[in-house]
């Protein structure tokens, strides 16, 4: 069962009571017609315009907004919810009723697949279920082949591990931007994330092992390369030090050019390096909430901000022309396009061209500079 139980209603005073079909399906986690396929012998009919007006007037359900509303009887649904649903499943438990004159095959039925407990083996309706307001429930993903027991660093039985875990939690979090860009045995890996430099339990080698396991990469080829890249970048990136207490304005311009899927986000803004309350993760979360972005945008934005902050922190003292003082927090309306976020949807051809340009620019920078800034 999912959520509160739907409420029944009558279309005439003292008349028969009904439920909304999709509400019962959502309650039973049988969305997108799965409810009617499982119980094909249930009485059901489409509500008329007058009946939809009645549903709206009594505030029985917000379903009157839908184009078609399927009504089902309360008496039958109560029996289904009580577990007495066999007579509504059709002949022999089939998902659809047998038509008259239909002959069955004389061949013996194949052996039934044993029922697996849990969500494994549950049928999921395919199609455009991700476009629905009430999508079909998805079973948990499970690994193919023999199950493998993964050792973890946490154990409730080991007091020593619990003590190390508490000590690790007391360490100051220092997030470092990490970029992976490698190609081994014809497999290209690109990823960006932030790694806690003060982490004592989740080592770069463990991160590389988990990443290879999640992405299905060969451990022998990628684990050592990924762990070495994480270790080298975390050691090379210096911890950002806050400026002196008397310095209250260390503003710098940060630029975002984030590409996730077929969407690209372009933005620029000012960031005060001397303000300890500024947090890239909080900024990325609020920006994604305002623009309605999901997926990997949040982690990509926080990575880009931390990378640029780390770079500007090293070079800020060499700036010859700092930003002018701010006397008005509002910009001119003519600067809205320059200082406002721009979100575009790219075609497949534009994405391919952009990826080729990025690869070409990366190779050119590596030829010109021995060690380049990856941010």
C-alpha cells in the first residue's frame, strides 16, 4: 500500500458508492493500467461530464481535472483490499479474460519460474511511465550472476572501528575538486567530484574500487589509475586559506559552463573569497532549485566553483586590478543578459561538436603548457 487510502463517494444522494480507478491503482502501486490488467473482471466505466461535475462539487477527488475518469464500485474494491480478489483476476488467474470459443493448447505448460521474494521478479510496465504524475513502481536493481559480498569499513561489532569512525567525523572537512579524464583499453572515463582531503577511512583506493564496481570497469586497469589521479590532485590542490581578518572584500568573478546530457548552463557571478559563510554546495543546491535542474548539475556546479576558487585563491594576491567597490547591490537592467543564467537545450549534432571542440582544446592546452589548470 502507498499513501492514505482513497475515499469513496456517491454520485446520487443515498446511491451506490464508487472509487476513482487510478487512485486505487496508485494506492496498490499498480499504475498505468496495471491495476485493470491484474483485475480484468472488475466492474468499471467512464464517468460522464455531469458525474465529473458532481465529483468536483463535493471535492471528493482532484481527479475531475483528468480527461477520462474510470469509476469502480466500492463493494468490489473493498473485497480486493480485504484480500478476496481471486474472482476478479479472470479465468485461471490470467491477466485478461478468456474470449468465447478460444481453445487452449494441448501442450503441457512450461514449468513456472519460482517466485523470488522482494522486488526482484516484479513486472514493471514499460513505456513512457516516467512522464506520468504517478509512475509505475520500479524494482530495486540487482546484480547479474552470483552475488558478491562487499566488505565495508563500518562494523557495529568492532569497537575500534567505531572509535576510528568518531575520530574521522571530528576532522575538518576540506573538499578538493577532482577531475578524471582517462582512456584505458579503449574505454574513456570522464568524471568530476569533490573529495574530502581530511578523510581517513574512505581512501582514494577505496573510492576507485567502488567507482569501478559501479561503472563495471575492469579493476586491474582502472583502479590504480583512478586512485593515483585522486591522490595526486588532492595533494597538489592546496587547502584554501581565508584572507586576513582586516580584509573584507576579495571578490572575484566565477564563470559556469556546465553540460549535463543535452542541457548546458552558462552563468557568471561574483564570489567573495574572504567570506567564510560562502559554501559552494549550498550555492549549487539553491541555484538548481531556482532553475529546476536535477541530475548531476549540483555536483558539477560545486566542482566548478571549488576548482575556480582554488585557482583564484592562489593568484588573488597577483591581481593588479581588483573589482571596484559595490555601492548598490542591484545591477543595471542592461547587464541582465551578461550576469543572468542561461539554460539551453542542445541537439545531438551540437553536443557532438561541443565534445570535439573540448577534446581539441584540451589537447592544445596540454601541448602548450606542461601542467594545466583543469578547472
